[in-house]
C-alpha cells in the first residue's frame, strides 16, 4: 500500500506569485476527507530541469506524486517531458486524445494549431483521463512501485478530473491514515484562551489539536488515532466551544444563509445603511437573488434594516468601538439588536457581514 501522496504544482505564475495555487489545497482537503494520508507538497517554475529536480526529490520519498499544470500546447508547458525523463518512459502520440482536442477546438472561432498536437503525447503505457472541460487530458503513469498522476492546471479542469478518475484509484491504492478528524468554526473566540482550555481538557486523550485564525473565525481542529473515542472527545470539547459555535458542520454563516435562502418562499427587503453593499455581495447569488430586495424600503413582510458603523465610514482612529444596529420584522414579530463591535482594522466589514448573516439566519428560522 502507498503510504502518502505528494503533489507538485508547476508554473511561473505560481512560483512568481502572480497566481494563487488553489488546486493543491483543494485536492489536499479532498484527500483528508477520504482519509488518504498526505506527504510533501512542492511548487516550481515552468523550467524543465526544475520540474525534473522536484519530481526526483518527491519520488525519493514517495511512491505516488500528483503533478498539476504544464500540459498546454506552448513551449513553456514541459510537465509531460519532465515526467518522461524522470520515469525513463518515452512519449507516444495518442490519436484518440488528438481527435478529442480537435473536436473541442473546432467549436471555437480560432483555427486548430499544430502546436496543440503536443497535448496528445503521453508516456507509453499511460492510462489517459479525458478532459471534458479543456484540451489537456490527464493520465496515470506507473513504473514499478512508482506512480505519477498528471493533471492540467486550470481549476475547472483539474478538480473534476481528480475527483472522477484519481481519487477513486487512491482510495484503493493508499493506506488509510488511521486518524479521526473533526473541526469547528468559532466566531468571536479568543485563540489563546480556547487553545489553553482545550489543550488542558484533552490531556487524557491521544489527541492533536490545531488552531487557525481565519478572520473573522477561529478554526479548531482535532486529530486522533483513538477513533473509538471521537464521540467522547467531542463531548469534552463542546462546553468550551458552544458559546462561539455557529453551526455543527463548520460552515460560514453566509454560506449557511445562502443555502437556506435558495429555497426560501418569500422576499426579504434589506435596507443596508451599515455595510453599504458588502452584505449584498456575500449573500446574493443566482439561487438567492429572487428572494432578496436591496433596492426598496419596507415593502415586504420580511424586512431587515442595518445601520451604524459610523466610526468605520468616518475613518476614525483605531482601535475604537463602533455600533451596529439590526432591526428585524416578519409582519408579526419585530426584533432589534444593538451590538458594540471593536473596530481594530479594515477587515471590520468581513466580521460584520458574517455576524449579520448569522443573525438573519437565526431570525428567519426561529422567529
């Protein structure tokens, strides 16, 4: 069984910081959810010798490497050539892949260029994964105990190929991590205080805790090999986190509200004199826009009015306090909340929009 999965993300745009590498963390999250252990993760430029060096290092310590990017038709797309060198397997032309590339490109106004033929070359014996969203097919190469999975770089192509073809293979080839995991998102909690309390409370267990400040939330994570004690560990944790926990499934408040609104059966008027569009940007989606009205005043049974944050909009010296007022009405019940918020930095609106999303969800579901 393969013990850990390594990843190599290629591209000058990643190594030079022009583009944020989102594929690697998203694949890592999917691996964790599938209980597949993760190893080293490296990024490098489009230079072929750097790819060869990175692959050589990864294959010294891992039997399985996933490469991401460098499968295009241009001279700087060198991943397939680097893999061919490292695995000592020549490339061969795939007529099926070339036919698919032609079919994909012929629907576009530009002419199919012969440079695209480069994308139809794969190491001999590779299993090809057809890319239905682009021209760069992925593949699986095996030589002895070593495996390389090759994926294109664009996230809308990379992630579907990984989930459809690669993840099911990994679940059969990789040893499970043997760790139970759980995480929570806390709102308004002190990282130091929560960490001190939980680390002390969990001393009797073989449990690893982790804390990540992702403003305005604190993410609390646990890992334990004592899978049979996960429920007991969770019960120990609950009293410390419940005052700050917004949901059971570590969802953002805005995400949970969006899901709820997508099947709501009434229109909500929101008069926003506080976030000035920040809330609207977070909760208006193609699935929720028909239930939200930010353009008029109290014209619907469901009405919410936001006001305050004057210190923020007047660029007051920080730190200081600022007031947020939320008025709710559903035609029968009226409710008002006034919250004093510490204004420490320019991320105040991130905090406020998540706080308001949580309060709107509470009102709609409990009023």
